[in-house]
C-alpha cells in the first residue's frame, strides 16, 4: 500500500519552536499543527508554509522527514501533476522547494517509477533508488494525501497572501474535487 503524509514545520532556526511540542515537524493531524502552520505562514509574510512529506510503499520508506520543502503548497502541486494531466506518458518531477533532492516520476506500463536522487549528497545516507508503484495505488495515495493536506489549509482557513501559490493550489484542489465527485 502506498501512503504519503504531510507535516508542518514547528521550528525555525531564528525563532525556535512554534508550539509547546519540541519536535521539528508536526503531523497535519496533530492538534498543534494549525497553530504552527499559521505562525510559519505569518513569519514568511503569508507566502510559504514550510514542512516535509513522507511516503511509504509496502513498508519501504520512500520519502523521510529529510524531504523538507519551504513551500508545501507548491510541492503538493508537483506531486499531484499526474492527477491533473491528460497524458500519463509524461515525465513529472516532484519539487521539494529549496532542497537538492530530486524525484522523477514516469509512467511505465502499469506502474509509476519514482527515481530518487541526491546528486550533491546532502543527506548522510543514500537516497538514490528507483521505486515502482502500481498506477492505481500511486494515484489513490497521492489523492488521499493531497486531500488530507488541502483539508488542513481550506477548512481551517489558513491565511496566505495573494502572491503565494495558494490561489493556484486552490484551483488544483477544486479540479481534484470535481474529478473525484467530491463537490
């Protein structure tokens, strides 16, 4: 089973921890995640929500909490690109903003191939690998992960500025909801 989860940053180097929990990242389901998220957004002038995304497939870890991004909205938009594309033969790139880790996603028959690379060896372990995930499992996993993250943003009315990626993120959210009959 493919599972992908979001975590919001709970720590900034200049400010320390955002909440009483002394953890770098909080699951979006943590009761303190909303507070941390809005503080991070406010600290970034309404532009960015920092965090990380983890992913596993049949208990194999694909993304760890080391897969940080300075913009969870934008990163999620790159993750769901296969859901929005009419041509699954395309090659997609998952962008962990301000990270040197690259993840290529390509279509191969009934599978999606995820190619992970850390070309500058930023992490202290080897992430370079290829993971093959059945298309339906991958698409279901990213849909569930995206809708879960979007729910945090939308239902809790996180306050982003107009120049952030929030407007385009919301457009993608509406398309995904419509595509899956969730309106």
